[in-house]
C-alpha cells in the first residue's frame, strides 16, 4: 500500500484534489475501537462496518448480503475497494424501507465495495453515515432495472482523516436514482460519480452540500451520461467555505447522439463566509443530440448585504440574520432528500455545523414538520456566474 500511485493534480480530473494525507493514513494502524454510534434514524435494518468489516454484534443485516461483491472499477481510488463487502439485491416489485449503514474508521485505511441491484419496479432507501478517523474508501456499484427506484442519503461526518466515495450507476428505462450527500465533518473528502442513463425516460439526480472550515477541503466530481431518449438528470450542489477552506464542484453532462429529448440541469453555488476561503465551480455540457433541453448555472458569492439589511431592519440580530441566510442556502440542496425523517436529520446536522460558526446564533432552530425555510436561498452577492 505504501507504494500506491495516487492521481496527480496535473491530471485535469484531479486538479483541485488534495490526496497528500493518504500515504500517512495508509501507514497508520487501526485501533478497532468503534465507540459510540449515532442514533438510528428508523427501526429497520442497520449495518455497522468498523474499518471496512461488519460488526455482526451491532448489526441487523435484513435483506443485505455480506460477502464477495460483483463490482470492479478502474477508478484510481475505487479499484482498491474489491473483495468482500455488502450487496442489496431486490427482485421484481420488491420494496424495503429505510436501511442504515454506519461506517466507522478507527485509523489507517479501509476499503469496501458495495452493489445495489434492484429488479423491475423494486424500491429501496439507503442512508450511509461515515464517522471516526482514518481513510474510508468506498466503491458503490448501482444497477437499476426498468422502473426501479433508489433513494440514497450519505453523510460524511468523520472527525478527521479522509473519505473517498465512487458511485458507478446504470439506470434503465423509467428507473430513478436520487443521491444526496452532506459533508459536514472535519475530514477531507473526494466524491466521485459516473451515472449512465441507459434506458428511455430514466432519471438520475446527484447533489448535496459541502461544508468546509479551517484548512479543510471537500471535492465532488460527477459525470452524468445520457444514452437514451427522454432522459432527465439534475445536479444540485451547494458549497460553504469558511476560514481558508476550499470546496470544489465539477459537474458534467454528456448527451450521446441518440439521446434526443434529454432534459438535464446543473445548479452549482458557492458561499464564502470569509474572503480567504475558496470555492471552485466547473459545470460542463457535452451534447451530440440536437433536440435537448440542457442548462447549467454556477455562482460564487458572499451573503447579500441588502438581504442582511432587510432582516436587521425588522429586528433580527446581525449574527442571526447571517445564520438564517446560510441555513437557507444549504437547505436548498438538502431539500432533495425524499424521506422526511432523513431530510430533517440531515438539515439538523447542517444547522449544528452552522452553529459552530462565530456568527451563528443559538436562536437558529430546525424547521418543524419537515418544512424547509428557503425564503432567502437566493440571497448572494455573486462574483462569478456561468
């Protein structure tokens, strides 16, 4: 492992990546002490992996199979995740409720593959949480048959270390894949996605919120490829950078020659809490069909002084006004989470991150009944738009 060849920043796909901590993490030993786990979001199956190995005593695997995973990748980090892992296979018309997967890192590096294979009209909801310290490296292969539906929510909450995720998906006719990521821990991250819409009227969405402070770095790089007619995709990302942190978002849509009537949209927005912070945005469209509806937008800015003045003139304290605007900015992406209790929990985690900021007020509370306040979600002063 010490001789591992890592991607270089000279590579365009990795130009903003910071993998400098990985060699040291590879050499570190793991303690194996999982400690306290986050509270469960439901009463369904829950799997706990400690350093990439199932903790059977703390797990209820339900319909999930543990063992060799039929998934391989050429991705430079994901190719390390092979062998034993977890697989969810559902037959036609099968449905499962919320499945929770908790990944605990205790130092060192761990690699884990997964396969989600849903038959026709099958439905599943999966929430994954990453906690601890170390390098957690994951490959998730996703295969959705006709009209299958998969909803995923991923929370990156490691206190330190690094988290690297690679999703590789094939979405068949009429199937739907929605993945929302919240990165709010102290560790750095690289989130990769390659989603292929191979069937007519397929739908795919991948997005979320990256929250950075200190010298932290988060990065997301997602490619959605439309290969059939009437496909629809959405990429909605929000990045918040404080101190000297950096958040980078690269979103690409490819429309093949035969993928007529494609409807694709990208929305990338960054919020700078301090002038020394950095947000990089890179939306891309590559279109070979002539009857499509594709749009992209990218803005980076600070909180709008006019919106702050508006709130303060109505009695809202300055720190609370800033916190309200930032919360609404993040909530815009987390509102995409389909299951209400998961959406509320993720918004709560984001607000908890926000309340650790110097300007945040304890008066900022989570909305009740799953409602998200987005009244001020467009209140940014932008310094770049594309």
